[in-house]
């Protein structure tokens, strides 16, 4: 789908066809998180964004807690 970004005072408007919106699981009135990454805009329902944030937070917690063990495992052994 190709569309044009339009201006509205200090914001931008992107017209999204209803069928594309329906495929995304996002509905009119939903709160969304907008993220810019690799020359793209990612629109994600807030509950998905919150779930992602919690997963990232938990992953970081595990890695920080076990970092020394992971470093030692990554070194491997010199035994052959």
C-alpha cells in the first residue's frame, strides 16, 4: 500500500485504509505506540508495546544477573 503523509498544524496525518488497519489488529480509538527504526515507522497497540517492554526488561535483568557466567561459557575450554 502506498499513501501520502499530509500536514496538520504541528502533526502529520497518514491515511490507513480500513482493510489494512483491520489486518493489523489495531482499531479506531486504540492507543498505539509509534517507533522509528531503520527508516520505518512501527505502529503497535499499547498492550503489545507494554508486553515487549516487559520482555526486554526481564531479558536485561537475566543477562545482567548471569553476565559473568555467560562470559565464562563463551570463552569455552582449551581442552581438545
